[in-house]
């Protein structure tokens, strides 16, 4: 049992940050000659910063949006500066800086072999991370730096904003320090650990290793495996995975013996031993860029089925043992919206909250909350994800000077209603439009402020965006954004449960009458990763959807992130303009401005 030992700590201004900024560079020194994908298999990416004032998160941003490196592991200096600027503060006024990793109690374990000992000393120890933070921030953090256990940070990020006074909390990821899955009981007395599954039995690593085997990048391509899974048949492959690589045990326990195949230090850092074991069962791994065949689809379906099976195995046990009917989820596995949808449909829990930034970026929020005031001063319930920076009209105007393609026309409609009407006219003609508005979202999803939008009724629009704009695999689906009040009409969403789908974290069915009407956002199995849009949360995007309803009879738009393959979602007006030009978008909304690409015209 592990109780919340920080229960009495209180901080008026708490800065949380995630990431292990020294880990990848140290790994490159200690284990030279690996592939980029193998170097990516290192803990500490998705660096981010978040700030809490009186126990409420007021701003947060990922470092990748500043340095342009997707899943950046760099110290989040610029993200931190934004968070401070958002409240008009300097580092001197921050009460506590909380790091979402705490390796100190494992120092003796790392010292058992030379490689691990060196890696701990140079990249993981709290003292070296505090010193690095002080160098990057230019201040002393003596007596105001705290290391927060990684899974506890995840648990705090999910429990405190959930609004549940009494709930189970499931954290599942690749690993955090030495844990891979933890189960907690969140209550007004704090957050108490009920179970800890070590990294040697990691579901997140299992899924990540199969991601590498299928030719995708570790810690980046897992959602591709999830998208590929509905195209395959899991009947045989799931059975083989359970036979060789996963074992279900009584009382909601399990083992992942696949990871025992990583024996040497190099294998543990690259998972080559585990991949070789998979090859013995399923044949050669897929090379990046190789044509995806039926075997690959079936394997993706199998590992997705096994992930869901094990998660259900754990949750059924604790639902039965605890009697708790509410559940909060965090950790990278919580971004598996196919499992989230299956869990919701199962009725196992009455209420489910998924932390929108469930990956390691969201651990920054949890670290800040872990050292802030507790339940009485907790974060607003279900806070908005719009926690990032915004841009002024003048900054948007200045960025438009960069457009020099000879084919774009910039207008500034007198009223926002006029702009919205013009955008929908373009969308109805088949345009793909970049939409840059308001504060940037925090987390991996674009939810209407840094989005690319299009008509979901056009069957050709998905392949066009995949090939020409996103430059990604054609099998991957796009999400529909729908006004919350009409969501249950088009999608299998219970009336009154629309808030659950606000952050695009659950897959559900498209209702039968509309499957053929919404081909650009309906996956091969008739499902969709729905985003519900509430007027009070994002009035401008809601108004856009309502205008789409007036123009088409459907208050729905295809919504995907405003970026091209391999790049983070855009942050600034300059980023938006560059991506508009590079991606060949038909139009761009940049704050109050509408940019139309008259040179290329619209698709027929």
C-alpha cells in the first residue's frame, strides 16, 4: 500500500514538468550505432510544463511545439517561460518545481551493473535533474525542487480533475521508474496504491515492441497499430500472443514473458531480443515503408485484442474487489481510444474519465497537482484542454506577410459570422482548410483551435488528406467533430454522456443510417473517434459546426491536427502559414483572416 505522502504539502504556485532531458544523449554515448527508432525507445520524451495556481492548472504546453521536434525530450524551457508569462510571474515567485520522475529509491538497483549505474548517475538521478533544471532556468531551486513518482503524477493528473470523490485510478504505460501498471484508490483522503506491476511485465512495452515489429516508430506509431487493427482478424494471432508472450493469472494479475527475451544491455535498450522472439512466431518483421499485407493486419488486430483483454482482466478484478463504480485513466495506454470505447460500452464502470493528455506530457499536470492543494482546492472539474498560448490579430497579420506563393488571397471579413460562412462555402465545395484560432490545445489532439477541417460526407476527402496533406498511411481514419447537443443522433452516444467524448478519446459506432453518409470519418468497422463540441467550451468552433449544419444538414466536420507528417501541431501564426503552404491546403483561417489558395483551385 502506498498513501499520498504529499497530502499536507501546499503550494500557491507550482510548476510541474515532465521529461528526462539527458536520457537520450546519454544513451547515444553509452550505446552507439543504434537506429533512430531504437534511440526513441528511451524513457523521458514528450517533455512539457504546466503551472498550477492555488491548486488549479491554468496553463500547459509541450516543448515539441517550440523546438519543432515531435515528442521532444529537451528540457521544456520555452514551455515553462510561456506558463510563467501566462500568469505574469517569474521563476522567483514559483513555490515548488515538481519533476514527474523520482528515481532516488531505485539507485541501489541501478548500481548492480555498470551500464545502469552510469545511466542513473548521468541521466536519472534527482540531483542531476535538479542541476540541469537550474542551468536551463537560470535560478537556484534549493528547497523548492521535488521529484514526484512518475505513476503518482499520472494518477494525480487523472483523479483530481475527474470530479470523482471516490474512484479507481488505472495508470498504464511503458514504464515509470520501475512500474508499468499501477492501480490506485482516489478519495478525499488522498491517492492510495492498490497494485504495482513492474516494468518487466509492461503492457505499454508489449504494444510498443509490436509497433516496432510492424515497422512503425516506437512511442509514436502505436496509434497506427490501433488504426490498422480493425482491418485484421485477431482470432489466431491473439491466441499465439497469449500462448507465447502474455500470461493471465488469478486476481487480475498477469505476466509479459516477451520482455524476458531482452537479456543483454543492448537488447534491453533496443528490444532486439523481444523482436527476434516475435519473428520466431510470426515471421520476419515488416520494414518501414514495406507494403502492409494481411499478416501485418492480423498481428495488429491480435496485439490490440490482447491489450484489451489484459486491461479488462485487471479492471474486472478491482471493480469487484473495491466496489468502486467510477474510473479515471492516465498513462500512455489510456490514449488507446479503441480500448476506451470498448470499456465504456462494457458498462463495467458507471463513469469513466480519461486524462486528455494521458501521455508523459500530461505527467507535468500531475506533478504540479501533486504538490498543490488537495481536494478542497483542486483543479476545476473536467478542465478545458485549451491551456496553451494564443496569438494576437497583429501577430496573425504579420505572419501573413510571409505568404509569397503568387496564388493566395487574404481577406479580413468585417464580422466573424461572415468568415465562418465563407469557410463553410469552401468546405462544401471540397476545400481542405487550416483552422488556427484561440489558445492552443494541450495534449496530442487538435480539438478545434489548431485543426485541419473538411467535409466528412465526401468519400474522396480522406485519401486526399492522407496522401497530399498528412502524407500518411491510407488506412488511418480521421475524426468527426460534432456539436454536443446532436452527437447522440449520429453516433452511439447515450444522451447525457456527451462530455465523455469531448476530447476525442473514445471510439464508438456511427449509427447505421449515417455510416454511408459520413465516409471520410467512418472507419472500416463502422466506428469513429468522436469529438463533441460544447458552445461554452469553444464558441467559435461550435458556431462553425452550426454553420456546417445549415449548409449541409450535418453539424459535423472532419477534424485532424494542423500539421504534416513528422512535425508537431502548429503553435504560432508563422507555423500555420508555413504548413498551409507546404501542405498545399486550399484555405487557411488565421485568427480573423481568411486566406484562399486561388492558384490551385478547388478539387472537382
